[in-house]
């Protein structure tokens, strides 16, 4: 399991193999997305629960790493974070 996936699982108390809903559409999430992308100036410190978001493949392709959707993703993820803090 990749480190960022492990960080997400631990933060949200999710066991490996347990179902995770997409934070945008609630379909099955298959990707843990870096909201502030590592490839765009980020680094391993970007592997924090505040920067990791579960997305289905369709939402990851459509919304991920696109500036026009970043604020929306941050807002949706902030709502999810409120449940763990």
C-alpha cells in the first residue's frame, strides 16, 4: 500500500479492503488524490489527511489536478475532515 493511501486509511479509521465512498459522488473510491498535487511542486509532506481525498476514477479524471475545481474539492474534503477532528 502506498504511503499516502495508508495515511488516508489511518486518518479515517478504514481497514484495508473496506469500502470507501468517493468524496464527490459517493460511488466506490479507487484513488486517493493529492488535492495539492505532489507532481506540481508538492512533496512527501503532502501526505497528510488534509491533503488526501478519496475519489472514484471518473471524478479523479474529471476534477483532479484542475485549477477550476480545486476550491470545490477542498470544500468537499473539509466537510469530511470535520467528522474526524
